[in-house]
C-alpha cells in the first residue's frame, strides 16, 4: 500500500526535490527545520513542518530521536533521508523499523556493510569487484602511516574510514605530506563523522571518477542505470557531473554495471545507491577501473541519470520502500542523449574558492527559457524544468531571494542541469544558462563553472580528477575573452552609456536647452581602448560595423545581445563605467565620451595598502589551531593556523619570512572574514 505522508529528514534543495515528487504522487509532506531554516523554501513547500532545534546540524538535523518524534507527532508513515544527514546511519533505519515507520532507503545491514570504507573494500573484493591496492588494517600512528605509504608507493591517498562528500581526505606525494596530513585527516574524520580511523590506498595516475547508479527492489531485482562521470572536482568535492561518460564504452559500461550489481546483491541491497569507481584514464583497454566506495543513498548528481533514462529516482525509491517491484528490467534501461550538472556554490573562485556566506540580495535562476517541447523526451516528475527544441534546463534549489546562505551547512546554492541530444549541445546550454543566472550577495562560482564549460580540454572530454589543479594552477582569474567578445562588450557598454546619458538629458528643470547624448565613446576593457560610435544607423567599433541588436533601459540588470553569437550579459553601474559579466568573467569597463577620454591619463591611481605582514582570516570560521606565538620566526609557506569553515579545515600559511610581532586571536575563537589573526614584523 502506498504511503500517505512522508517526512523529509533533510533541508535545502534535496528536501524540495523529494517534496515535488511526493506531491506529484499524491503523498502529503512534512518538513523538519532548524532555527536557521525557519523560513526556508522547503518549510514553506511542505504540508506540515516541525522545528528540530538550533542552527548547528549536530543539534537539529543529526538528532535521530527528534526526527522520529516529529514523524510520530505528524503521523508520517515513512521518512526520506534525502542525501543522507541520516542515510548512512543504520541505527536510524533500525529505529524507523522499530517505530513502524518505513525508511526510504536500503536495509540497515547494507548501510552498515557499505558505510565503513575499510570493510566495504573487503566485501567488494570478495564479491569479485576490482579494488585499488592499499592497506585496510588499523593504522596506529603517523610513523605507521609513513611506513605503509612507503610500502604502497607514492602518491597515496589518506581517507577517513567513515568519510564522504570530499571530507577527511588528503593526497600525499611524499613522507612530509603524510606527516603533515595524517593527523588532520583523523581530526576531520572525528569531527565530521565521529570516527578517526584512516586507511591508505594507492593514488591512480590520470584518474577519472566514474560511478554506477543502481536501483533495486525488495524482491531481489536490481539494475544499473548507466554511469555518471564526476571527474571535475576541487578538494575531492564534485563540481561538474555528466551522464554518460565520454570515456566509457558500451563494453566497459556493461562490465562496471555488472560488478556494481554483484556487490549490491552480496549485501542484500535495495533502493537507490551508487557504486563509485576510480578509473585509469591511461588504460585504453577499459579494464582499469577500481571500487572506491558505495553510497547507500540518493546522490546530489542523480538528475543527470534521470535526464538520460527518463526515470524519477525519488519516485522509484518511494515505491520500493512501499514494497512495489521495479516496473522494468535491465534490458529496458535507456540511454538517451547527454546531461550535465553544475553545482553552484557559495564560494569565491577569485579568492582561492574561499567559502562565502550572507544574504542572497538577488537570486534569479535562468528559468524559464523560451524553448518548445522536446519530442519523445520528458524529464522526471520531480524535475522543475523548461523544455526546448535542443534540450532543456533544470534548476534544483532550496533557496530564495532574501534568504541567507548559512555558515552551518553545505555551501551549495543550486544545481544547474541541462539535457540535449549531444554532449556539445548540453554544454552550450550550460554556458547560456550560467550567463543568465543572477546571484548577488555571497560570492559564487558561476564564472568558474562557465570557464570550465568553455575550456577546450573539457569540451574534448579529456578529463581527470586533477583537471582544476592542472588547468588553474595559479587560481582562477576569469575565463579568457576572445577579441570578438571584447568588441561586443565594448558595444554593450557604449550603448548602455548612451541610454544613461539620454535619460539624464530628459530630466525636467535643467538650465538651458537639452543636450543630445554623446555619440562617440572611448571604452576601455583590460587596459585597451576601443573607439565606439552609437547612432541610429548602428554601432561602429574601431571602425568596423557591428551586426548586433541590443536592448537596454537604465536600471536593467541584463542585456540580451542578438548577433553572430547570442549573449546574456549581466550589467551593473560602476563609477566611470560598468561591470559586465558573461562567458565566465567579469569585466570592469570604463566608458568616457571621446572628447573627455584623453584627460583620463592624468588621474592619480589609488595604491592599495600592503597587508602582507598580517595573517588575515579569509572566511568566517573557527580558529581550530594556532601554531606560532609572539616572537617566533616563520618562513614563507609555513603553516601558521588552521581555520575550520563549512566543515572543512583550511591551513593558513605565511606569505613571507618574518617574526611574529603580535597574536590577536586564540584557538577556539570564532573569526569574521578579514579579521586579523596575527601580525609579522
């Protein structure tokens, strides 16, 4: 019998995602929330809501007893854990069974078997699944870790046994890396998962991260739903996901899928789950894939699988939990088109991807697109999408304009998903959608995502998990703009300046006659001057007619450019010009009437103060450790402090050699962004 009321034991976009499907199935919904989420979209979307406690997850969303109490009080007959605040805890699944409440997830025995990375590798090996060479026993000390790493051969990966989501992981290329990172890995594992055990395994060169989506029922049926590639990662946190993988062949897909199913069958698995694999990109035989872990829950990247299969994974999970058999077999699984997902994070790529928090002053996702229906392809019932002739755009989010990105939870703002018949078309849709995505307030990674989508290496499919580190070794400074784009932006700036000047001349009460707005402008982008003429006949840039159609009214936040290449350009007024953002970069543009431009060179530039003698906290966070005291001598690159922000430890290092003059903070302090920790002399 189908459930009547479902409690979603999670927050944010996944809570909204589950509720959309539940409502489509005619199931009432219950939201739970912390004090930080009292007015969050998932709370407003639900039929009922229950307060759990204060903002920290450990005092609210991670309290299993409070979740069960909320379910009993509201009469919910099942609980969906979303991405897994609780989904990796077999004790919660057991508690649900004891309370007579269905758990929308796998059996507790399977959760326990796969939740321990060390034990899961042993089970995988016994089930005939390829595993990475490594040490799965207990590691006693840092010296023991060094001995093991040397025996396996560098590079090695140190991982918290109970870890996940990129937390509790360190890559070591040398003994020094092991000595510096082993204890930090233990601390992160203990802080995030309550388990400080660490295992070490060989790091695969030119690695690709590919995973197999599984779905099984309680009648012994289990199938694989093709693969996803999640190789674009930063600090082991996935950034871009796609399905299928540009690397995987049909033969390889079948081998991976069958091994994943064998592992799931070995632990009596049902519901949705994902077997994650590390794949050697250098092995063209397709046999170089190895088991990493099994996630016994729904994953963030599930929409790309839904897009290429036409299935609603949340609906299948609910039906399986209700005892229904899968309505299809392995032979019925489709692979239709291509889908890409980008994770929009609250982080500043221009400042080393530091976490960013604060109020969403403006939040306007790129929907709807003016596109018509795709014949023969319908997204899942839980998808909030706009269909199009060449594909569709889907945005999964759990935020709203005026809401706040909190320091207590994951920094993901939204997921942007595109589907199209081909990979190139899906990528092009991503670029267009990212250009149209408006976020103001906390820093965000939209420019960075767009730069990745445009990168020739990404377009070619030559991916590894080291893509970001290899392609942006000196950090991200915006996508490079080609000359044609800069010419178009010069035209946009001059056109907008003309519109602003025209409005100014129409203001009543001015002395004398109304002047005509300037027609000739000097537009400076990246230190290069462009001569632009705007008239009723069109726009001329550097002596060349530009075949574009523009529309701009002072106050608009977006300029649509119709031309050889259609563009969405975000525009913001600045002193002396505009900030134009498109195609993965923000451009500071100075616009002056041509007759005034020659005098600009006489303006005195303001020089920024030298702050290199200060150790400044780059993000709001907790000062976990301070490694120096007043009077200590330090060398450039030496670790000085550790700040924890959004559940990740960040090592702060000295920018130059010097002596600590004074210390302004102590371990345990909560620090604000740009707060001084210490001063050097």
